[in-house]
C-alpha cells in the first residue's frame, strides 16, 4: 500500500506517485547499445563485444537497467547496505522492463548469498528484486535452486584472477531441483555486474547441472 501513496522520487525529490519518477528513469536508465552477451556499452550496430567474441561467456544474454553510475550506485548501496528494502519494488520495475528484451525464462533465480551473509544482512537483495521482477513478467522466481553453501572472501578485495579462484565451486544446484532444471532456460538476477565473475561461475554451475540456457539480469553494469 505504501507504494501507492504519493511520495518523493528517490533521485530528484519531486513529489509524485513513483519512487523513481519518469523524468529520472528517462534520464538515467535510457537504453543504449550494449553487447548482447555481457551488456558492455558498444557503438550502435555492434552486437557483441571483442572480449565475448574472443571467449564466449557461459550466459547467452545479459541485460541491465543502466551503467553503474549516479544515481544507481547510491540507490543500490542504500538498498543493499542500509536496509532500504522498499527500493526493491522500483528497482525491480526497471529490471523487468530491461528483461523484456530476453527470451522468457522458465525460472528466475537470484544469485544466492551464503548463509552467514544472509543472516547478517537479513535479506538477499537479489531475491527481493528477482521475485518482484518475475511477478511483473509472469515468470516463476525460486530462491531454492541455486545455493551458496560457504562464505567466500569479499570479491571486491581481490584481483581478477583471484576472484575466479575464490568463486570456484561457490555455487551448487539443489539436488531436489535438478530434474526440473533439465533443458530449461533460467534468468540469473544480481545487483551489479562488475567483472562478470560471479555470473560466470553461477552460470557454469547451472549449465553443468543441466540448465539449457542462462541469461543474466542485473540492475547495473560497470561501464
Ligand atoms: Zn525523479
Ligand atoms: Zn560482451
């Protein structure tokens, strides 16, 4: 109900019905040409970036709302680290809009948090966005397919080569969900795509367990 009451836009502070007003989403989430595979910004007319051509990622499509810059850096930080869970709804609204460009998935899956981090934060930001975006798209979101049984070191603290090693075997597919996963397309939801290492490892795990295709939906992408 709170979502329907007039309030201020989180970005420009103007009063209106939306927490992210149309002027701000028009200005800060305008679609731009991106690599179909990894969402890197590209010149118009180029479909796939050089890096994805040299070494195709395990996911087929990546879509994002915007580059990881103002105001998304601030909004995602507030949502993720300062308990502003109510930002999940407007962020999911934008994500669902971007995700319409990818084929409809059988399941929408959040990148999971390890149990320790989930307990510490109280919620998984990827799940809060995934389930709302899925509902908007008429898809089924599931938090119990991909799991992250153990804590890994903070990705941001590690150099790139170390990040991949750190993530190896970080994810597992729940044994009870394997049969239903076979040959299915799934969408993997995360907040920010930086190096893509997390999405890559999660996608490899899902494909190895029998998924037919994996797409990645993120709120923001490091340009
Ligand atoms: Zn605004
Ligand atoms: Zn690419």
